[in-house]
């Protein structure tokens, strides 16, 4: 195991909160923490629950398995938007959907996601398959009463269009929200949750911070997207759930509230979205 590239642990939070989106199965830059080590490090600083997101079939199966093994973990499963065009090109998209649908039935799967649109990594040739897959996942979330976790990269207007076309499920989360103030307000009007990652701490994220300031605490979540998007002052190093307190403190300062208030709000919101950890519920 390599620990040297991981940042030091921050000051613990005064109350517990949730990392609402992470990838415990992905390692970066040769750094490695076992699941048990990652969860223990997070718990030590007050991040007592996490949502493990699977982005392809292997990752989705892994997410379910790790949720079964650790009471502090629940799962989200889906085909990432950049997976859909590749599967479609091989004639495997419908089969992959069927396998995701079976996994969603597990009571420890609390979200369909991450799904959505990505115009950064997928060019015009793949966007039809990407949108078709997004629409299928929206329908799945509605049929199963699970939260919908959205990946939106350089595709804001198209994501909003598809959601409005299809009709959104009861609980919608914009993972690693990256829109502007106008988009944040549109999401808030619809009662959707916006999740903020370490990007909100970046020096060049002025517009994102303005958007975050427009989000009421009752619709805010916090995440790492670990091992990516490590908060300042450790940007560029591997991320892990134990670094959530850095983002919590940045958001608390932005909203001019104490850290306990921000952490408590995001903790409560995570339970509203993903339901109570440790309770075998499919809804």
C-alpha cells in the first residue's frame, strides 16, 4: 500500500456527514487504500457514510458487493454516459441495461447513477446512444423509486431538456454540480439536489461558488468523486472520502454558517435522498 501521495487528514468535523459520491474501486497515481482503510480514515474525521458509485457492469457489481460487506456503504449503479456509445457500437447496450436492472433490485442499491450526458469525452457520433441510455436510466429510476444521480459534463442544456422531456423521478441529484447560477436556480425550482465536490474550492471556480451560494442548504450534498477532484490545498493529489471536511468547511464559509450546520444539513439530505443506511429498503 502506498500512503505517501495521500494528503494528511484534516481536522475532524464536529458532527457526522456523508460522502455522497465516491469510487472506492478506482486507484490513482499508484496510491492505494483498501476499502476498510478508506472507510476507517473517513469515519475518523466524521465522514461516517458513503455512496459507492458503479459506472460500468463490473463497477456496478462491485458496488453492490462492497455495500453488502460494509454497513457504512450504499450503492448506486448505472452505465456511465461514456460507456453507452461503446456498448452500443458492440451491440451490447440492451444486454447491459438488463444487467443493471437486475442489480438495482438489491435493497442496498439506493440510486440509479451515475447516468447523464457528457459532451466533453463523447463526440457527436456517440451522443444519440448516450441520450438513449440516459432516458432509459431515468425510466428505471422512476420504476424502482430510486434516486437518479446525474453526470453532466458540458451538456447542461441537453441534460435539462431530457429531464423535462421524460419527467424527472422524485429524487434527482446533480453529481459534482458544474453549472452556473441560472442553472442552479432552475434545479432548485424543481426541488433537485446539487452535490458539490472539491471543485468548489478551486481558485478558478468563481462562477461555481456563486452558484453554490444560490443553493439552499436543504438541497445541498457534499461529495469527493474520489479519487478525483481533490480539494484545495491538495488539488492534484489522490482524493479519498476522509477529505470531505475540506469541502464542507469551504461551503460553510461561503454560506456564512458554522461547520456543524453545513455538515448536519448535508447529512440529513443524504438520508432523504438515499434513505437510511442499514435499512433494507428498495424505496
